[in-house]
């Protein structure tokens, strides 16, 4: 088999060696519990405080507004369930978009079971949430709006600052799932105008199993687990100090290289998109005319089984996906693509190619050489 090509960076990224180095002390001799008052605990607490301060500096907020979690899913759940439980005296209406990540969709379904009312606003055929659609969905009893910053399947960038303004005009809090945005777009929470924002380290070359929720001071938020008083009494349990140290290091690196990586990946992505559309009949780029990050290209091919296509590409050393890794193994087509108006067969033909720091021009050329032949064989 030729050298393998990894084009599934939206699913996860490899751990950056510099991040691993930042984690190493807390995997060994500095093993203390940050809640302990002796020297071992103080060392761990210092690492935790440093990571919180550095994360807050990047997001443009106070360090007291950062809550570390086990990942993006927990951060999303804490935002939705925590705000709903703490603010149900003000209202019971929640608004999300029709193509949120499963962490938001499933948490919203649970809120419906709890007696909250849920509105799912539609998205355009290009994968965008229109401000007018949100304005039409808002009610006097709306307490929370949650709309992602960058869609995880098609890479479209949503107008979050304008959407947050609309929510605030009606007195609602605004949360954004920014898991796919770190290292791709700026994350200053003041510029975005958001009250809550979720992140996950393994999407930006950090460790798996650690994330964070920015929760603006003054937002009423209830814990969704019971236990100790860690993380502003919002997330009980001993903190994952090595993971949190890695989270902060990875976020710093992602922010530092964001501009250069965007400039490097943009022409590679442009070449990939244009050549696929030119060389493969009956192909389409999902979200073609929408603003997008520089690392995500999502295609659909008529008369192609996406599952078969992925298997054949994998045999040839190309790792890709059909959409969210959280839905892998599902026989149902992507809810994102269906929300964008794709038919069920076309949505099931999707191929998501996501680029990253190790993606080279030679790898893209190799994919462009192989992909048309594979699709022709699948159709044949």
C-alpha cells in the first residue's frame, strides 16, 4: 500500500509533539490533585490556573469564565441543560438550528422531555442560518439560542455576531458550538457577542477527553452532574490536569499558526474543490457559495454509495469520512445535508475531505488522481 493520506481532520487531529511535551510533567512527577493543599496539589493547581488564564486570554474573557470539561459534548450539554435548568422561571423556549452537532440535537431533545419547547430553525441550501429565520423564531419566553460557529460537516461559517445580537434583543442567552472553529476563525467572545462557547482539544491537535465551556459572568448556569465544588461548582470531579495543560498549549499553538495555515490550505482546498467538480461528472460541492473555513470540502456524487466509496478509498490509503464521526455506523443520511435540502440518496453519497497541518500538495494531487477512477468504478 502507498503512504497513507489522512483527510479526516474534522473528526480528530493528531497530538502535536509540543502539546505532548507540555502535558508530560503532569503525567509523571507532578501528579498531584489540584484540590489538595500540600505542595503536590499546589503544583497541579498552578498548572490549572495557568491553563485557565491562557485560555481566557485567547478568548478575550476573564479566567473565572472558563469551565474545563471532558470535551465538546459535555460543554454543549452543560450550556443547554445548565442554562435551561437555571432559567426555567424566565421561560421554557429554546432555539437551535436544524443542522447542529448531535451533542446539541440530543441535549435539546432531552429538554423537550423535561417540558421545554424547542424550535429548530431551517438552514439554506448553502448551509447557512439566516438572521431573519432566527428573528422569526424568537419569542418572549425564549431563554436560549444555540447555533454553531462552523458547521462540522460542510465547514460553513455562520454569522454568529449578528445572530447573537438578535437573541439578546429578545432577552435570550446565546451559545455557540465552536468546536470546529478553533484554529480556523478568531474566537474572541467579545467580538462574537456570545454568552457561552464550547471547545474540544482534539479538534486542534490537543488530547482527547478534554474541552472547555466559556460561560459569561452573570449567566445563570446550573450543574448537570453532582459531586465536588470544582470548576465554579459547575463541573464536579478532579480536573484532568495533563489534559487541561495540553488543551491550553494546543489552543495557543492553533491561534499562533491560524493565519499562516489558512493561507497555506486555501489554495490546496480550492484546487481540490475545482478539480473534483471539473473531473467527476454529476458531482456537487455542498455549501459551494457560502463562507467556509479553509480545511473542509464536502462533496456529493449522484449514483454513488458513500459507504462503498469510503471503503475503497481506505483500501487505497486515503482516510476520509461521509460526515460527523459521531454518526459513524448510522444507516441514516446526514441530518446536516438533509437540512440543506439534499435528497436521501444524494446525502448518502457524501464525501467529506478535511485538510490539516500535514496535508501536502502531493497528497492532494494523489487524491485527485485516484478519486475519479474510484467513483467511476463504484458507479460501474
